[in-house]
C-alpha cells in the first residue's frame, strides 16, 4: 500500500550528498523509491560508491560532480538529469559549509564572497536551473537546508555563514510565494548541532557545553535531518510551503 511518503517514480536531486546530512537524505529518498541524483564537488569516488550502494539495494541513481557556484556548470548538470530521468520532482539544496572562519574585522572580501557563494548563491543557481523541470513534475518541491545559526548568530568567526543561511531562509519564503502558482512548494529544514563532517573537529568534544543544554540530551545525527526533508518533499506535506522546520533536539526551548 502506498503511503504519503512513497516517492516511487519521482526524481530527487540532493546537492552536497557526498557526506553527512546530504548522504543521509539521499539514502532515505532512495529507500522511499525515488530516483536519486547525487552530487559532490571533487568527490566523484564518493558519489560513485554511494550510487553503487543504492543500485545494489534496487534503486536508481546518477552521480554528478560540479561547482554549484558556476551557472554554466549547474545548467549542464540539470541537462544530465533531464537526459537520465526525464525530469525532476524534488531539489534538495544541501551543499554548503563554513570553510573560512574569521571575525568580520579581520575577514577579507574573498573569504566573505566564497562563503556567501557556497551557501546562498548555490541555492539560487540550482533552484533557478531546476524550475523548468519542476514545473512539469507531479508534486514538485524544493527543500533547502538552512541552519539554526540564523536565530543565534552562530559561533565566533561564523558571521558570513550565518548571514548566508539567513539569506537561505528569506529566499525560501520568497521562492515559496513566487512558485506557488506553479504548484511548486518550497520549504527548509534548519539543523541544530549535528555530528557530521561539516565540523573539522570532534563536535561532541568541542561543543560538549552546548550539547549539555539540548533538551533531548544528545547531539544531532545526519539521519535526524533526512526524515524531515523527506516529509517536506512528500505528499504528506502537500499543503505546506514557505516553512522552515528547526531540527535541533529542542534547542529553541532554551535559547
């Protein structure tokens, strides 16, 4: 029996699916029956291995590798998706990162531009390129991955990342308004502290003081974000658009 979370026959592109949250989302979408388009930047070995894993479990996948801050590259990837699967039902904008932390006083312009491009421009370019395919799909949607730093301001040195994710929140709402007449829903999930390769350190150790304040008493795992992302893309969320769901173990209750 089909459920509202059955994605059979649909195609989902998960950017940044070479590790962490993106990998967890890709695997869950595949298990729900979706054709999954994987993506990484200079991660071809990783995404091809993930593709092989999905196919070994009976799924269908395509592995792409490219720069989401380059409009021509994004357009070329969309053309590959259309050729492989004949369209796109869901875009999950998960690619991002905070590679160059610095205080605003000490931050050079190139560092600012890199972080904004990686986390915000990429969402704009991928969404823009995907819209023509989404307009032709059944139950089309965009799911953005934002962050709880939009509420807290983030960690010291993370101002550019927080600003970029704030832009993702606003872009989510703006796109939801703009694309509603086409039946395309646009929502976001906002992770709290998650134990993933996003952190260049042991997050459980470095952020122990923060974990102790989380009401659910643990750090998040990538799989904790996959379920909410699947929900927002599914028929179960067919009357939801313009929303940002915080997935933080209840951190909002204490901060």
